C-alpha cells in the first residue's frame, strides 16, 4: 500500500509539472538488481525503482513477465525462481514505462565443453599467438578437480607438433617459431595426452591502423543481440560462456591475422539454420553433420554475406566425440565445409577452406577460412563426392535479398517465377520455427514483391524461404530495433 501511495505521489508530481509549468520532465523506471547470475533452484527478489527528472528514486510496483517463460517464474511481487539453465529477460511495466534486465541461469544442463579430453593433463600456455623468431616454453600439468592446471608433471613426456610447419618443438616442450601458420602442440604421458593450439604470426606485417572486430550473439533483450567481445586484428578469441543451446560452440576459437581486414566489422555468431533444438540437446538435421556455426558479418550495420577476408582467418570448432562413434565416421576424415541449406537438404563446398587440422584429443577442428557464412563439420563417410551435392536452382527462379537489411521493422524482397507454379513463402526464426507464411498460392509466371512487418517480433536474425517446383531457396535477414 505504501509503495502504491509513493507511486501516485510521484506520478501526481510529474503531472502537476506538466499541467502548470508546461514542461515535461523525463521519467523512467529501473529494475534492481541488474544483470544477476543465478543457479537453477535459486530465487531472487527484484524491485522497481521510479526515477523522476531530478534522479529522485522512489520504490514502486508494476507488472512482471519473463521471456522465454520456461526458464523460470516470477510472482506479482517480483520474486523470481530459476528453474532451467539458460538466458532470459525479466521485464517490468509501469503504465507506459518499461524496463528489463538479462538473467543468466547456470545449472545441470548438458555442457558440451565436457566433450574435451580432460584426461588428467593440461598444457600451459593454452591457445596462444607468437611471432616468427620467438620461442615459447610449454609445461604439462596434472589437472585439478576443477579442471584447471595443477602440479607440473615431472615425469618424462613425449612431445610432438602437428599441422602447418610453423617451427621446431624440442623434447623439453620448447617451441621455436620459424614460419607463419598454425599448429597443435601435443604432450603425452603413458596413455594420457593433451594439446594446445598455437598461431605463429608474421612479425614483419605492418601493425599500424589495425581494424576492429566486434563479436555479438543473439539475446532475448530488446536490442536483439549482446556484445561478447571487442578485439583487433592480430588477436585470438576463444568462444566461451555461451548459454544453451549455443553452448555447443563453447571451446571454439577465431584468429584474425593482421591484414585480414580492410575495415571495421561486426560478426554475429549463432547456430546455423540446420541446427535443431531437441529438448536439452542439439541435432544437426542432416545426415553425417557433426556440428556447425553461422557467422553473419556486418559493415556499418549492413549485412555483407558472404564476407571475404584479405587473408584467411583461422577458425576452430568443437564437435561431440560420441557422434563420431554413433555415426560410424572416421575421425581422421573430419573436415570443415561451407554449408547452404536448400529446403530439407544441405549442400557443401570446401572451396576456400585450407590447412585443416583435427585435434582428436580436444575434439576440435581448425581450418583457414576465406569468407564467413555457415560452416559445418562432416566426415568422409557422409559423401564420396561433395561436388555432386552443390545446389542447382532451375533457370529463372530467383529470391532476391531483402531491402533494407538490417531493417526496422519493415523490409521488402522480390522473387521471380519462370512459369506458373504453386508457391509458398515463409518466415523462420533462428531455431528453425516457422513464424509466418506470406504466400501459399498458385501464381503465374512473373516477378513479385513482398513486404514483411516484424513489429510483433523481437530483434534478431530471420530466414525467408521460397518453395516452388520441388525446390527451395532460403535467404537471411536481420531485424534490428
């Protein structure tokens, strides 16, 4: 009751200022605490603070909600209960004012980083970048119970270097870098083995005027994405801290060589369209596909796809060891492919993917990548002739890129039919869920234009798909409020 009285006093004072002075002062509400991190089973009391134009704070009450709803519950009084791991938004409304905070919930859900071969050994340093002509001393450690490096191994180890010819590795773990590239450093003790990823950079490359990279991902907040990392050319970024279902990407890495960019870019990372959330796990919706990722590059907030780099980036992705055995795939045949989804089928291409190195002990695969789009991990048993799986679109059928892109909230795209046909055009979200059907009709030959209004949807990446003549064409678009 007291909070309601305070609320009406605050609102009344604001109304008085508007009516009798003709001046409208800014008003807002704020949720406290902000950006909490909880564990499944935790509870937390949220509160709403009313802020007037003079930054005077007043406790008040409002209406609470959660998105997505299945991760927890919240009472009318703002008491939040964390029920499942993931990331959600707690939202408060007071009259025409709204506020929100992101809530990260950790817990018992499957964590795909457990697929790493934490077999009792760890290398220090782990993933790193050094320059030609330099040396780096590796040491092997026993892993502590928390997975971190513990005591140094004082027994005789067997050392090896696999991948590109970047240098010489002594039997004491000393690496001398002689040429640019990347490789895996291995250390073995009896039946236990561990590895570390190393990049050797060309020290003669001009490092003035380096370009900047911003890494973002989907988020349920009103902005539509969260910034994960900001870095510059010459740095390596290891993926981590991603909540379900994107936790299947945790442990991957991207290295941006100096000179790989000619401009500042933003890279949006997410699951590809062929990924399928199945309860508390991820399926890849394609025979023999072991994993994948989608990279969308934006220049000045405009999508550029595919985006070609001045020199190849180095990308490392993780895979689940259990899938290899289940699908009877030779792990030595694993490779990265550019992937394009066409209806229920996938097309693959290795053009522009070089120097693939598979780390069987950390369940990671590395390759040089000339451009960014969707990537898939596959093995030799999937297909004996990848070239035969390339997409072929009958002459005359087109689906143009939407414009503007990104858009807010309306966008337009066109398509062409070379003959009369039954046509379906649908919109899908990042999880592959169909959210709208714009056309489902028999249409005559010609060029058509469609407009989609996303006002009732959240910011993020969407796909629009044309189906006709037993073929489908899919394109990506970005809604950014």
